[in-house]
C-alpha cells in the first residue's frame, strides 16, 4: 500500500491525510486514547466493546506486520467507558521499515482525536531486582539505534522542530498506573528502556554495557512511537513485560517460543492494569 515512502517529508502530510480519510470513510468514531499492543500482548483488543475492526492492509500507507505474534488490525471502540483506538500489532525497524513508517500510525491516531498514547512491549530485563514475567512501567528511554523518526524537513503543523523530551513518559500517568497496580495486587516495576535495532538478542557484553549506562529494560520498539507522540503533543504511558533476563553472569539460551509463553502468562495482569488505568484517565 505504500506507493510513496513516508521518509520523503513532502509526502508525509499527504499520506497522513489519505490514511485518516480511509478510516473515516469506514467510521466517524473519534477515539480519545490510543493503545499499541506489543509482542504476545494482543488480547486486550478482545475487551473493546462495539468495536470496528480495520485491517492494516486496507489503510493506505499503513505498514503490515511481518512478525507472527502481531495481529495487524486497528480496532476502534469503547474500553471501560472510554473511546479508544487499539493497534493489535506494531512495526519494527528490524522488519525493514523506516522510523517514519513505524510511527505513521501514531500520527494517524492523533489526527483521529487521541490525546494520550499507551504503549506495551516485551522486553529483556537488565535490573537484577527484576524477574522474567514481571511487568514494568517505563520511566524514561535511551535511543541506541542512531535512528530518529523526526529526521528530515519538519512540518510545523505536526509539531516543533526541536521537541523537548523532558518527562516524555508522563509522571501523572505513571503514578496512576502504580496506584492501579497496587489496588489490583499486581507487582509493578519501574525502569528505563533502551531501544536497540534487533532482531538478534544481545550479547553478554552488550547487556553489561546497557546496565552500565542506566538501562533497566531493553527492546526493539516503543521509543520511535514515543518520540513522535511527544512531537505531536500526546501524553505517553509505556509498559514492558519482562520476558527474559539479561544478567551477563546468569545468561541462558532463549528462544521466541519461551518469550511468547512468558508474555502470554503475564498478559492478563498487564491487561488488567491497562484497562483500569484507561477507565481512570
């Protein structure tokens, strides 16, 4: 569906308008919150009531996930009384998409009406106080990819040339998530997320380096979406399900099946936190 690459900035606004118009041709629903569901975390979409499902492949200029655990559907409907746009599956740099392609749906959801973006991912744990299966709320991030979705000519109608990343993960939303998790009796960790390109997992030396520079979590997504969301003036809340631990002295072989199993086991707890947080926003 991508006839013109989004990285060519003159087409960014036009492609955005074409994507939005295609969705509005199907529904006039106006979401207030956007939710992007990561690896093994797609079942929150099942809780959306009166949902309208739009396959990504039918939306002009939307990428299509190539990772089997990502559903590839945009769902518009009500979640705990709030109008939401839920992306069941996301896109990654390692799939061959540009940072602009990856973040195009964030801009689309902004144009549809959202004021808040909630992100989830599966991540490796670096903090020795964490365990596989834990859920963490993201407090900050480190971009180690050398990539930025804002590279190129800036469109001032979409956001400022030099957006501030101060408190890019909203402290008020983090506090709300902590309150919700405490009331639900669910342990919620907190940490800094490092974005790497992937798709390979890290070496022991890389895990050690990541911990030294201040990362608690490492993964292959989320940061570009956050950058564009903040550029667009959206509030951001991010969660990681820790699917494996990157403690250099304790490393063991890991495979995708194990990562998906741990993500699936943690999913009901994350779903409960996100759904109740949405209700209270």
